[in-house]
């Protein structure tokens, strides 16, 4: 390849910026120079240039590596693609759950504002679902001899038990289970809470509730020794000869009254309110 001097000077200047050829441009006195690979012929002499010394590799001498496309993707790409799809599916599911839970709470709160119903003489346990959180009242004798304690249960940071007592209504009416409320551990024995054991005929007002569901972390009850960790309504009903009807006795939220009841061993009933958690809005954004 034969180049005019002015063009070769430009190429050599480019090489000079990389540390190449700069020492030869000044020595060129002819009008025409020749460049053969790494050999520079300039009129009277031939000069060998070394690219190895500078660590320079020309793309002319080294063909670029070709990258193949259209190959099979690894599992990492598939996992990355599934992340937004899974997040969208979970978010959509939480939106539906939010709507369902909001509607359920609204339905229960609507039942709470209605006047209490007199509990019928006989109640079909299958019909309780349609009356869950409905205020009811009934009259009978509390069978303290068949009392069952569920625990441990925490109330305001104190350990204790829930007191469940069958209410024998008589007059061809069924016996039902009353969750009377919480007592401290120190009042476990009935002899230490005589004031919490009303005698004679009493009227109980509370919420008609569906049977509780046991979670995976709660131990199994031991009804043969009357050791209960959660309220298995069907199990308790069979043990006491009652119907599987569960009523949670209610009381007005009064701190002074609650302290007085705790000291005397009188069960502290629950407030008449819906206590369902609804965190689905938070789950949607997380």
C-alpha cells in the first residue's frame, strides 16, 4: 500500500497518540512512504514497528467474536419473568380479599346495632352462620359443676383463663355454652371466686358466634382431664351434654368495673364489637 506523505502523517499521528510511530515521522524525508503490515518503508530505509511493545492489537488483524442469538434461555431469565407476574397475581387476590373482608365486617356491624333476640328453645347449629355476631339473650341456670377453663389467655398483660359454663335453660329448651369471659390465674379455683359463681336463674346477654377454628400452633385439648387450650365447641358440647351453640357474654367497656371484677374473680366479658382484623390494604402495597 503506497500512501502520500500527508495521509501517512495523519495515520502516524494517530499511532503516536497510542505511543506508536512517533519517532519515525520526523525521520521521513521522502515524498512517498510505504506501510506493509508492521514494516514502514520510507525512501532509503525500512523500519520495523512493534505493536507488541505497546500492547496494541488491531481489529484488522483480529476478527471480532460473533455472539449467537436465539439460543435457549437459562432458568434465571424465567425466574425474573415470573416475579412481576406473581406480584400482580398476589396483588389482585388481595384486592378481592379486601373487598370480601370489608363486606363481611360491614355485615357483622349491621347486626350489632340491632336489638337483642331472644334465643329460641332449640337452635340448629348449622344456622348459626347466618346469625354470627347477632346479639341474643336467654335465661337459665349456670352449671358451675361442669365449668371448663380455656388457657392460658392474656388480658391486659396478665395471664388467666376463659370461663366456659353450660347454661341449662329447662322447659324443653336446649343447654348452650356460655363464654363468660376472662379471670386471672390467681382466681382459677372456684373457692377463690365465690362472687363469680351466681346461683339461681340468671339472664345472659351476649353474641351468638360460630365455632372457633384451631390453628396449627395450638396444642390439642385433653377433655379427659378437662385441660383446654382452645374452645372446641363440638368437643365441649359432647362433654357436657349441651348443644354446640356458643354465646360470648358481653359487657360495657368500663375500666373501673373491669378492675373490680378481676379482684373478685368475676369473669370480664367482651365488648359488643367486631374484632376481625383487616390488613389486606397493607398487603396490597407490600
